[in-house]
């Protein structure tokens, strides 16, 4: 089984976005908390995509 390292990078990027965005969405003031919440949502999508592509290579 060959693991794509770019997919591992997607997983790490998604986790990083979620780890930064969750506390930032509660800490930041009004216009910036929306951007942090969107970063969390994008992190979830990127993390899920990375996991799918890593463990189910023929998914797409």
C-alpha cells in the first residue's frame, strides 16, 4: 500500500485549521470570528478529504 504524503499534508492542514479556529471563533471580535468559523469548516472538509484519500484511494 502506497501512502501519498500530500494526503497526509491535507490531514495536518485540516487539523491545524480546526485547532486554530475553534478557540479563535470564541476569542475574536465580531467580523473576525466569522472568518475563524469558516476556517474551522474548511478544516473539517480538508481533514475529511485527506482521510478519505489516504485510506480509500479509489474513492474519487
